[in-house]
């Protein structure tokens, strides 16, 4: 693994294995304790996780760069990331303190077919352009940790028909409290300069919300580069260095998110969804979906029944 090529962690189980922690009790939701991390990182590296992370950290001898902002975790803070974002980690070996804290990991697949799948995207603290670390009071920290502990207890219990609903309700409560605390801390936010990654996300979001997909198909690399006022080669090189993915792979990931949402929240046939997403032939859509998820669109939809 080179410094230019970020490590991509696709599943929560992979994260536990990479950190040399016990296996998660639930494959799509985990509450991990930093005290359980056995892995010792000696060199700086960047990583991308394909799931949400909400962490409360103390005594961390690390420096991290997220988007264009650097964070020093010498103090206890809360830090949130959404899937696909790049985090650079650099250990501070002059400090010999044992890290403590809690990390709630939520794979997007756990949220499909629930209202939270859409509402989680409204929380600004997951966004590259406005994310800031949240400094918690002792009372606030205790409250949020208690919710994480309840989620952990539910994941460890015998799963039944109510398990997902209970966990979702606790996640929603945690997000609402976090939103309150962020607004308390940052009454007015300083919006950072537009970065290429942030602008790219905006362009794709606008494109997918419009009817451009059904009219013109997937946006081309040339189209995205023109919107960003940079060359296609520069864009591809930049994304490869930052995320380990090409521009085309990044576009496909966003497409699969749209497909999952339609498969889990609508009664449209696979062919209808394929046409809405700009595919002339449904077979091409099904092939791409299976390549990205290891499931056919029908198998993915059936997993919610």
C-alpha cells in the first residue's frame, strides 16, 4: 500500500480485521471500542470506508486530514464520516497514551428500505465542505455514549423481527442529538472553499436528481471535467490519488446508490429502473449491479422481503 493509493475498506468485518479487533456481532452495524484496537500503524496512510462512521475519541495520538482540514485528536471530540470519503491518518509517536472512545459503524445496506436511508443524507456534519469536529461537554458525551451502548447491546442480543427497528430508532436519536450539539457549537458555519471532491459530488447529485439519466444516460468523464473546468486526465489523476478510483468508477458507485434506493423503496420492475437510470438494455444494468454488489437486482430486492 503506497501513500498515494488509499486503502479501501468495503465492509465492517474488513474494518475489524484490519484493526485486529474481534469480529463484529452484526455484519452491517457495529459499535467498536478503540481500546480493543490491536493494530499498530507506523507509517502515514489514507483510507476510504464504504460505510458511515460516528466516533467519539479521547487520548488519540494521531493527526488526521479529512477533505482539506486537519484534526488533532489530543482532546475528546466527535467526528463523523460518510461512505466514500478520504481520511489520512498520521501517528504521533511522541505520545504514549492509550486511546479510548467509541466508534459506531453503519453500512448503508442496513438502512435500505427505511426512511433513514434518505434522511441521514441531510445531516451536514457528514459533508466534506462543512464538516467540523464536535467538542462535547461531559454530559453530552455521556448521553451519546449511552445511546451507542444501547445499539451495541441490541447488536449482541438474539436478532428478531424488531431488531432492525430498534437499532434504527437509536441511530436516529443519536443523529438528532448530534445535530443539536453541532448547532450549539457552530451557530454560524464557515463554508470552506469549494474543493474538487465536494464540487464533483454536487454535480453528480444534481445530474441524478434531474431527468438527464433517462435522456442522456450516465454523465461522461468529459462532461464532469468540463463542469469542473479541468481536463479529464487531470480529474482522473486527482481522483485516483485521492480515492483510489477512476472517475468512471466514482460515477458507477453513485449510480448503484440510486439503483439500491429504487429497488428497495419502489415497485418498479428491474427493466423500468434500468431505463430510468439511462440503460438502453436492462441486461447491462443487471451486469453492472452484480459486479458492484455481488447480487443481482432481483436478489437485492428479495433480501428485504
